[in-house]
């Protein structure tokens, strides 16, 4: 059975009614199963995970994007996480009997449909990227919604792959295909943002750190702490334990303690082999977050 996972990120994590309406659009589509829903009020962002046959998954992703464009105004959006659109990113992940090439084709088809029907600029990334500087999501998001909105007017390098070179209130959307990713955050007991930023620079690949790791320092003002927020692009190359130990060591050098970590969304079972959730201080981790457990339902 052909199965594709889709993990769209939406720029709303505080208004549950808005997220409810987006999720309902996904649930309406036959052939799709909702696996996970997670909202972060500090980042003002929600991550929705669903799975199904390729045609159904594409239909659900479009429906959710259309609803988000209707309900989220990027001119009013504020949050810690970098973002360029109401539906910020839509990755397709091959799960069973589906190749990465098929997921790339799916992402391009969806991108064209969103651009044509919703008039939203589309950037292709990861395995679907059309140019080297668009492989990495942070490179596309540089300047975020506000910066990209201005640059699109004058910089030909910012021309989207599909759609207009002009931002609607729904912003722009990044679409692509990738391998399973782990969103992993580590919290520090300090409000010094420079410490989190410095540690993030130490561990991310683009600054000479660990391979397949993207990292950024965030200020979680409501809690009076800072966070090293990461995407582990390939847990087989760099594990959660490896980055956690590195962050712990760097924090201790600065007289700071790691007070907890969190996994956002789902995680492959193999990524947890040899991992002690108590050692990693993972907050509210549930067996329901293991991808394979959800696929059995």
C-alpha cells in the first residue's frame, strides 16, 4: 500500500479554533489519517501530521492550505519561530511503497496547484529544490515574511518557483520532499539569548557543527528561559543523544543547566534506540509520538 506522510507547519499556535478548522479540512478527506497535532504558543506555530495514499494526501494538504490562507493574516502574525507564510512549509515523506522521486513529483504538483488556485508564491525545497540555495529551509526563510515581502519586489533571486512575485496576506509557502525529520528542542535555565544562539552555532552543520543538524537559539520570554531549537535531518547521522550531550557540555561551560527537552510531532522508533527519556529530560513524551505506533491504529 502506497503511504505518504505529510507534516505541514502553520503560523498559528495560540488560537485553537483556527487550528481546529484547519485540522477539520484534513479530516474531511477520504484516504487520510490524522496522526498528530501539536501547537506551540511561544513559537505561535502548529505542526500537523497525517498520512495516506499520495492522491488523498495532496488533496488534504491543499485543503488545509486554503483554509489557513483564509484564517491567518501574516501582517498580524508574531512568534519566535522563523516563518514566511500562513502555511509555512509542507514536506512530503515517503513511508511505504513510495519513492522519494514520487514525493518530489507530488510536491511540485501541489505547489503548482496552490500557486494557481490560491495565488500564493511557492518555493520548492529539500529533495524538490530547483537550485542549491533553496535546498535548506533556513536559507529560503532568511528575512522571514517581512523581509521576503520587500525583497520579492526587487530581487530576481527571490522569484518563487511557482506563483506571483508578490506576497498576499497568507504569505508564501515552501513545499518539498524529505526524509523523516526530528524536531528536537532543548531548554536552558537562563534568559540570556546569546548563550542559546552561541550553542546553536556550535552544533549546527552550517557553522561547522554536526552533520544533518539545523539549530537556532530562541528566547522563550513567557517562561524566562532560552531554547536551542533543532531539526535533526537524519537521526542515523546525528542522534538526539549526541546533540543533547553536546548542548549540555556547552551549557555547563557557561554555568548554565539543561532543564528539559521536547520532541515536536512524531519520531521514528529507530531514533529512540539507546535513548533514555529521563536522561534527555524529555517533557511529556508519549508512546503515541512514535511514528510506527500511530501507523498501527
